[in-house]
């Protein structure tokens, strides 16, 4: 089945790259929708797709799988508390702290941000959190705020009991926490249009790695315009190299993967035409009919977050690098190797080593670490996704296809 034109629609509409999700996965998803609509011709289905938002949602639900949990990779939330502590004198109900989580998936990340701030002693009236995702079922689940044990892989039972109430359907988040987050179902590349220096904190994790340079640059420039000088940006572990140093100052803290917004001045060429917000309301979240650039930046779907559990081990050795250290990745890599001697079966350490080796352009070594990670944790979608990308770059196309098929089976039939 030829799904080239449908793949082109995915790239231009929501930035999903068929090369990332795999042509075989796309074919399976289209075949399911053809069967549901009693169609046989992909071109006829494309015409339906272009004119039906309902059908667009149906196809995306076959292609995207939300994957997140509370306090995923704990260290960014530890740093969030430290970052906010420095700004407490300037925070009040009249000038609340403002945070953005995008993509937010089913809500675990923005709610983790809220719990972090409440545990710090910040009243709920003193902060606001916006959360954006393109996946309708994920947003629906996030607003409902009832979760199963699967969402608490990085949370102790005492933490869970403090903030959730056990019900027949799962663990319901306390209404005070839920009320601090406003969820928006939207395409991130099309919805952030206005507000200079509006947010104090932005979490944008496991999205940039799937964007082409032009798209990621556009998104990061947009985020830079929305962040206050000194504001915090948190990205995924493999995305550090995507963030422009002209706009953001990297933090020298292990396993935070964060940046602070530089003061505007040298960076005059931000893409969006921002306007000062006229009130304390959030910047409008709109759905433009087309991306800001007709070349259509290619974006990974906002809900396709592939990650790994937040192992307690990661929190035990933050070991921040000395400011200005020139051998950051090498020093971090050596720490991981020493830790591996103590915990030789830790998939999290192998994943961290792979990310560091990629920063050092040591792709074959990173590939080997990811294979070990996958051996220790066979259901790791993050390891599989990275193995697909690296094996292609190493021109190991047969291996890449094998991992692509394995990921597709895992996504179709999650364990």
C-alpha cells in the first residue's frame, strides 16, 4: 500500500515523520482506518482525512502512544524547587509563577510540577500551569486526573497517599492540585503566538530529538520569546545539543538537562511576532490553518513521549559539574562508568551513557550501550527509538528495520 501522500500530510499537519514512526506502522494504522471506513483506496482516504478533523484524530490515535509517569527522571523536579526558591520574594497571587508543560501527555508531568511547588510551600493561588498536547484522549485523561499504578513508577507509596485518594477506578488527584493546571488540546507548533516573557518555567521533554533543525530552531525561538530572562527550560537527556547557546545558558547540574533563558539583546531574530500580553491571562492558544512557515516544520506528535522509569539510583549521584568545565560529557561519562561497577544491571546508567556518547559523537559506542539497555529492559521504547535512528546513521538499514518492526509491535501490543 502506497501511503506516501498520507505521510506527507502527517509531516505538514502535525510534523510526524514517517521515517521516525516507520512506514510499516503508518501502513498498519491506515489499513485499520480504511477497514473502519469500508474503503480500499488510500487516495480516497486521504481526501476524507483532509476534510475531517474527526478522522484526523482517529488516525493519530493509532499512531501515537502516550508514555509518561509522575516525577519521571526526578532530578529536574528537584532543580525546579531550587529555581523557584530564588524567585519566591517576587511571587504572589497578583504576580503568580507561570509554568508550561508541552507536550503534557496524560498530565503526569504538569501535575508533578504542581506537587513540587505545593511541597515547597507555595500556595496554589501563587502559580499557574499551562499544559498542551495534541492527543485528545490524553487531554481527556489529564483533566479527569485519575491514574493507575502504572503512573507511579517514580513515586513512593507515602507520596502517592499524600496527594491521591484511592477510588474504585484508580488514584484520584486531590482537587486542589488538579485546579492549578489548565489543559489545552492543540498542536504546539501552531498555538504559541503571543506573550513576551510570559513564563517562568517551560518543560519540553522528548520532543526536540524528533524535529528537524529548522523546526526545532523555530520552536526554541518561540519558547525563548515566551520565557522571562533567567527562566528555566528543561529538555530531554538527548536534546541538549539542540538548544541554541545564544538564547539559553546551560545548567551545570547532572541529570537536570536544563537551561536558563539569557537576557534578550544579541538575539534579535526571533521568529514569532510577539505582542505584550494585555492582562495576566495566558497567551492565546490557537489553531492556525497553517504553520508559520510554508515549509511546514516537521514535529514529533506531542504525545509520543518515550521514556524510562525514574530509578532511585539517578537521584543518588547528582554530582554537579564545576561551572565552566570544558570536559562536561567526559566527566559525566566517567561517573557513569564508576557507578556501573556498583550497579552492573542498571538499564538507566546505560541509557545515560548512550546520551553522553551521542554528545561526543561516538555513535557506535552509544549504539552498544543502547543494546545493553534494551537487553536489561526489553520494553524500552526510548532505547528502541534511539537504536532506530543511530543504526540508520551508521548505515545499518537492516538492523534499523528490525528495531522499527519491534517498536511497532510493542506500540501495537504494549505489555
